[in-house]
């Protein structure tokens, strides 16, 4: 568990600046965590632009903690080299390798900040107090004890922390997994009691849908943790889902914004029941889905339990599950998995066909999921009907359906998914602004 804020910093508590000698008006200082993604620091020019922004923020009277990702596509490059060098790729060494990307970036950013006349100090995850478990490649944060970060701030320096990394109980370097820098930023903002956690990226905020597919996608001013969590769980790539979960659990408000235009982005915060709720806030899609169908399964207790236990034991991440109504005591079960796990899922199912009386196992990689998300649909009937009508009007067949209180998802052919996104974004009028529950 990550404990309560460990310092007196943050939330304006007792942090006032004075100038030596004369008494001056006390000015509260804000403590900001600013996280920069790979593209934001992808080139030397970008590094300097980020350093300038940090310097501006400090000159504005704030304390700044930076969390930084590896430059550009460096993490991908390191993973690729490892695959070329080794078949075994031990987890301990992989984490040592991959976290080197952030380590380079943090040192370079500190140098660029030094050029602006402001002192900055870099810290690895371990130095910044990120204690994790020992699950290499995908370690979980157990506690954050940022004493050295607090010291740097107290000494008037900017602290630059390498993202996505920590240290295990065995004192090994650990990697928090892809997108882990977002989680580093949120956890650090919580541990320090920061006033704001800003996630800088290459887009200007969270959009009503993927702007690469729908040109009139709209940047949202504000979105709730619950909605963004549903969006990230259903294909919205940023911020990393784990960081949104952490932010929701600990009530850390986020500001998702651009490191290119520096304009105000999207605020992610707790849903306020007194506020108007958009019926539908966003349309997201996930093409990294594949479907497995097990046919001719006996319809009796224990069959699904047996199959899905076997899949779980093989670490296969099953998502949507549908069982057909039984016909003469025989049924079909379909489920989706990430593309990369399709072959393994089929193999497990084939091993068990005898035990469950199945007659066939089919895999289909060419599917995708489209989802509409909105907090207001909880109390507003008709959203599912509009989704189905819209897809029907566009001659798009629905293969599977799943819902939560604030989401309707449909599995469709991969070839149809972009058309589905465009049509649904249009059907709910998302380009024009939210439609609220009356
Ligand atoms: N650089 C790592 C990645 O690309 C971690 C991160 O930046 O979040 O996944
Ligand atoms: Mg697919």
C-alpha cells in the first residue's frame, strides 16, 4: 500500500516564501509534478523546450518535480535489441536495460535545465524512493518514500525522476511496465501531496474519440476518473490505465496536456453528482482484439469454470465472454483476448476439448471492439438502442455485446471498426459538445 503524503510539502500547507532581510508578503507556492512522455523529449530541441517550460514554472514561484520517460521510441529500441541478443532475456537484466532509457533522459534534462540557470538533480526510481515488488517487467509499487526528492525541493532545486522504475526488496532495479511513467507521476504526486499532477504528451488533452480517425473529435475540458478508466480499459492509449486507477483510488486530480502547444488540456477528477453528466462522453476502439469460439460444448455446471481456470493458469487475459443459449444441451462459448495471446488461448482450449465435450475451437484475429462511454447513461435509457441502430444503419454486424453501468461495447469486424467510430461519434453529436442528462 502507498501511505499518506510523507512530507509537509504540497496543498499550500505552510509553504511560504520570504526574502531575506525585509518582511515581504507571504506567497503560497504550488508544488507541481510534471510528467513528460517520450515524444515530448524525443530530440535535443525538445529536451531544451521542456527545460524552458520547467524553468518558466519555477520562475512563476512554483516547486517542480519532473517525471521523465525515455526519449522518443528508445524503450521499443531497447526491447528490440534485447530480442536480437537473447532468447531467454532474464527479467532482472531486462529491467536493468529498459530503465536505462529513462536514466539517460533524466540526466540530459537536468543538464538542459542547468543551462537556464536553475539547479536540477536527477534521481533513479530507487533513489526517489519507489519500493516495488519483485515482478520484473511489470513491477507493482508497494510504497513511495521520496525523502531525497523532498530534500532537493527544500534546497530550491528541481527534482527530475526517472519514470517507470523502482527497486525490489532484493535491491534489484525493477521496471513498472509499458506506460509506467504515468504511474510514477501519479504515485509521486500523491506521496508528496502535490497541488497538481500534469501529464504532458503529444496531444492537447483527452478527446471525444481518436482524432486520427475523426477529424472533428473534440478535446474535453473535464472528464471523471470512472469515464477515463473505462476509456483506457477499452482502447484509449493514454494515459496508462494503471495510472488512472491509482489516481482514482487516491483522488489525485490529473491535467492531461500538450508539451508542444502548452495550452490548457483536460482535467481528470472525481465525478461530481451535482454536476450535469454527459450521456455519452467518448467513443473509443481497440483493434488489438481477437476472438476464440469453442463450439458444441456440453451445457452443464463446471464447464466454463474448467475452461477459464485453465486459461487463467496460463496467464491469458480473457476479456469479453459470451455464452449462447443452449440447443439440445449443447452451447457455444466465445471470448476475446489480446492479439498476442490468441495462439496460446487456442492451444489451451484444444487441450481441453475432450474434458468439456467441445466439437471445435475457432480463432478470429480480425475483430475489434468499439465502445461508447458516458457517466450519464446510468440514468438515461436509449444509449444501447442508438448504438445498435447506428451500426445497423451502416451495415455493420455486431458479433458480441458487453456493457457496464457507463459503457456499451460491441465487437465488430476489424475492417468495420473505423467506420463504426465515425458513425457513433456523429450519432451522439460529440463534435458539438456534450449532451447532458435532463
Ligand atoms: N518508456 C516506457 C515506455 O515507453 C515507460 C513510460 O514512459 O511510461 O513504456
Ligand atoms: Mg484485431
